[in-house]
């Protein structure tokens, strides 16, 4: 079967998400793709190269979601950020999970780059909390850094428990989670 | 150097927490302990046996914390649960992290046992939320299951960002996190 480099990255992302990076062998990846060792290495040099590609896809999806978040008020903008995060998890679960969970498996320089991308993403949450404090909608006694960590902690855990075919659809989850956070932060 | 089985389990827990289970080799463990291969295997049969021991320690610490939580009201009891969870993370970081992160590395039967222990722990949170709904202190439009997942998501993420020598000491973190959750859940 003919496989593109993008096919290889997609399947690697799925295996990294399901089993973890370290538990995924190149042999298992080749089997999953129906490629023998040498044909697999025609596409990529190493398992780490695949991890970098998957994690960078994840970083790009989250970055695009943050850039697309809009709202007339800090509350509305936060709701939009939450909905965007959940959309990335729903549409790109393997890249999202690998981006969030496997940075530490990269070597130092690559890990630093991913941490910088994650920090840039988290800054979008801190910024909206600061806006809400400035315009009087959010309370002043919760610092934006801690508040954004709490919200992102709830968002990042979603992929471990949430099933879209359960009692809550994705919009209901976004509304419930935003509501929880907003009640906690309002003045 | 003479080493007890408990020493081996302690060091294994630290390496699993730092590097992940799959990235920890028996060779690295032996080196860390100053034990050659054969002396290490005098204490334990396999890496999985060590993972079971570390994860079971974690389950026991969290179970004891939940059993010790007290409060005259659902609010006070939830604060006590939150403080107890943070105490386990502070006092037994390696066992806590391995318990929370590495269950999926166990074989199915063992993994099921850990998931049962975790569910039993989470039930303590669901129970206090149900009590608060029943006595009118918490709102009825957030189901206890989702509420407890949100709170545990924030708690479980603590070990990834919190430094006790930073601006917030452990009591301040417990108060801030409980306050965030209680504001989100009050009627």
C-alpha cells in the first residue's frame, strides 16, 4: 500500500495518544501502516522526528483556536476560548493529547520550544482574565495566572473522561465548564 | 550497600514519576540504587511488580486522606478533602503522580483494580457534592459527577505547575482552590 508522510504522522499520533510515546515502537507503527521497516524509514528518520511533527500539529491547532477566539466582553471571550479548546480536542484528539502529555519525551531544545508554544497559548487565557479584572467583571483577589491554570486544568483533563456520545454534547460541556469558571471568577 | 525491598520501591517510584514508567529501565534503577542486576532481582521479579507496589502505595495514601476528611457542613468537608489531596501530593509526590498517571501502563486486571481504587476515592467527592445539593448549599443544575471531575481535574494538575516555595504556600493553595470550587457550586 502506498503511504504519504502525512499518513505516517497521523498513525504515529494515534499510537502515541493511545499507548504513550515510549510504549510505541517503530515496529508497531510499521505494522499498523502495513509498511515494512525499510519503507517506513523512507518517510521518516526516527521516532522522535514523528513526535515533533505530531506535537507541532497540536501546537498549531491550539494556537489557531486562541487566535480565533472572539467576544464583546471578557466573559464572552473566555467562553469562546473554552469552546475553541474543546473543539481542538474533539477534532484532533491525538495531536491534542500528544501536545499536552508528551513534551517531556522530547530532547531539551525541542521540549523548550513546545513549552514556549504552550505558554503562548496559556497567555491568551491570562489576558482575558486580566481584561475582566480591569473592567470590573472578575474579582481582583484571584490572580490571572492561577485562575487560568485552574481553567486549563479542567480543559486539559477533558480528554480523559469525556465521551461526546454521553449525556453531554460538546456545546453543553463548553457551557457547563465556562459557567463553572465564570461563577468562580465573577466579582 | 544493603537495600531493602522498600528502598527499591521508593527509588522506582521516583524514577517512574520523573521519567515515566516506560522510560525507566531496570538497568537505570539498579544504577540509581547502586545494585547490580542480580542483587536487584533478589528484591523483585519485574518492573511491573514495582509499578504495582508504587501505585498501591498511592491508592492507600489517597484513600486514607479521603477517610480522614471531616466537616460540619458540605462546604467544610469539601475543603478538608481538597486539603487532604494536596497533602498527599506534597508528602508522597512520586506515589501520587504514578497512581494518577501510570495506571494505563498496567495489564488489564491490575489496571481495573487501580481504576476501582480511584473511583472509590472520587466517590468521596461526589458524595459531598450530593450532600451539599441535598441541604441546599450547592446548586442543583451542576450534576455531582461533573462537578467532582472539575475539582479533581484542578487537583490532579497541581503537581505539574505548583512549587511550594513559590508565592503560594500549601494552605494558601488549598484555600484558593476550595474557594474557586465553592463559588462555582454555591446556589
